[in-house]
């Protein structure tokens, strides 16, 4: 399986991303939960153009500056016998499968820790607030990250992969799952309560993650998960519902709501500008 994943990594990741993005955009058109701001305007308006623009810049920079990325780090660690799994006795098909699953779980925990740090440390929050300053909440919000944050995130992930000695197959599977999960849990979609309740016992759902994009600080400082929901429950950062009606709750960040703040140049410049929105950043 590892050989297949390595040989087709790029196409597998692209197909999973494009397929999930198309599916979520179609779902949002058919059964949206919230009315989009300025809904009288064309669908591909300024906000979405900026979000897609950030994603394109992020992808190009990663390919240029960190071409091997986390998968290359996993292969390097394996060749040099570095990391937890490379120094263990995980051999054979059964043990190999256990190592793969355990590595995916630990990588997800590492992403959760990084996400918490992005909210708590001022220098990281300046980058991460580009994601949170979106005044709407849909699948394109999932790809709205500042290029510097994306590069820093990949460097962090490379370090985690080396420390763990995570199998290359686990890294590929995890990145595919994480990207698909982010598109799903940022979806502006209606999900029946019974289904949401069952799903969120394991994974992060749109209703679960929407709370995290509230303007209220107590809600933004909760529900940090991207894939598995267990970490927020385990570490006491889980909030089941927002205080306001999910259909009408205000999203985004005070200080960055104006249309001029939603353009691609404005988002690229945002981390270098001051604002009333600091680490305290949202309504109590």
C-alpha cells in the first residue's frame, strides 16, 4: 500500500480535495444552513475570490519552498531510523496497520495542539486571524489561511513527523483525511440533529466547528478539533452549542468586517496591521 500511495500521492490528494470541495459546494447550494451575506451578488464574489486566491498562493509556496514536505520528512526519518515508530518493533502487516492508525491519531493531536497555540500566542494569532476574519462560514473558509501560517504549519508538521517517525503512508492518509475533514466541517450545510450527534461522537461536524467561528471569545476558544472530536472533550474545550441561534449567529472578527478587509491584498497584509482585535479579540 505504501508504494501505491507514494507513486500516486499527488493525484490522490488532488482528487480527494477537488472531489470533496465540489461535493461540499453542491451541498451548500442545495441545502444551505445560513443565508450568505450580500446574497444578491454573484456566487464567486470578492470573499470567495480572496479565499481561493490564498489557497493558490499557499499551494505554490509549499511546492517551491518545501517540495518534499511532511511525506519527504517521513521517508528521511525512516531511512535514518529516527523517531518513535522507526525505533520500535512495529513489524509485520498487523503491527504495521496499528502503527499507521496510531500515527494518524497522534498527528491529529499535534494539529489540535498547534491550533490551540494559534489562538493563545499573539504572534501566531496575527496569522491565524486571517482564517477567522471570514464573515461567512462555508467550505471556502477551510482554505483561507495566510501563506506564512501555512509554511509555519508545515515546518511544525515536519518536526512532528520526524519525532514520531510516522510512516509515510500514515502521513499521506492523514493529510488527505485532514483536508477532506476541514472542507466538511466548514460546510454551510444542514445536517439532521440525530446524524450530527452520532458523527460528532467521533469526528468534527459543521455544527461542532461552527461554534469555533463565533464572535464570542468563550466560543472561539473552544472546539479546536479539525478531524477527531475527542481532543476537545478530553482537554475540556468542548462546547456543544453556541449561545446564539446557529442560523443567525454573527461570524468573523470585530475590526475586520468591512468589505475592504475581505480582499486578497488586505488578507495578505492583515497580520502586519494592528487592530482592536488582539489576543482578547472577540466579544466576551
